């Protein structure tokens, strides 16, 4: 009985931590996917269609922690000045990329 209580408490703590982590990214991943394809994908695909051409970049190109680092200082990115999206839209893109990252439960293999 004691082991069951400890196990239940551990599960509750784990679920709380996961919920807090997910709550931090409250963007809409579907809208983020649309914005990513519209704003980022043309320059960050295998055969870029627009300039400046960047390296391939899809959700699975980085792990979740790496995406978090990228979005901590997006203004430092070389392509920042070419974006036509505001800070609220960036939350959606971040959510999409984070949820589709290489180490996520459901990696997104194409942007």
C-alpha cells in the first residue's frame, strides 16, 4: 500500500511537470505550421526558392531544447529582418517546431 501511494505521488508530480512544460508553449501548432511554411520554408528547404538561402530547417532538424534556445533570442538570427510576422505569431511557430522536434513524441519529418 505504501509503495502504491509513493508511486501515485510520483506520477502526479511527473504529470504536473509535463503540464507546466506544455503550458509554456500555448501557441497553436496548426497555425505555426502554416506560418512556418509561409515565412521560413521558402528559404530553408533543400532547394531554396528565395534569397537569402539558408540551411535546411524543419521541425526535426533540432531537439526541443535547441528550439527553445533559438527562440530565446530570435532577433539575433540572420533571417529575422526578412520575417513578416509579429511576436504573437512567433509563439505559434515555436510551438509547432517544439512539438515536432526530433526528440518529441511525434517528430515532424517535413515542414
